C-alpha cells in the first residue's frame, strides 16, 4: 500500500501522455566483499516532494487511527493501519537512504 502513490502518479502520467525517461534497474555487478553500490551513479541523496507527501499521508492515517478510538468507530481501522504503516515505511526508507554516509 505504500507505493500506491507512486503507482497512481505513473498511471496519471501515462493517461495524460506525459513523457518520462526510462530509468534502468540498477545493475551493480558486485562480486564478493569488494565493491559496492554507494558510489554509483544510481545513488540519490535527496528527498523528493513525493516522499514528503508520503510522510504526510502516513501522519494523516495515524490521525484516522486516533479518531477511530476517540469516536469508537473501528470500521476503517484495518485500512488506516495498513495505509499508515505502508506510507510510513516507504517514507522512513526514503529518508534513511538519503541520509546514508558516503
């Protein structure tokens, strides 16, 4: 559920005819303990606006969890749990990988 925002953006871009460059899956050719991916051209050290939106969506659904308990209405609680966890984990790893030391 955490990548649903990325998928929705991709579908919207496809329907609207927005052209995006093809980004290859990174191939690092790492053999054994030597070498690594950290100095490759695929590394991204910035946090995108889409990642910020994912963090905000996670907070929004955490608010929904709080409201479920406050209003004693648990009908959407499973969805709020899955959505807050999904968006939160994608946001966490985006920030974590952007902050990795060289």
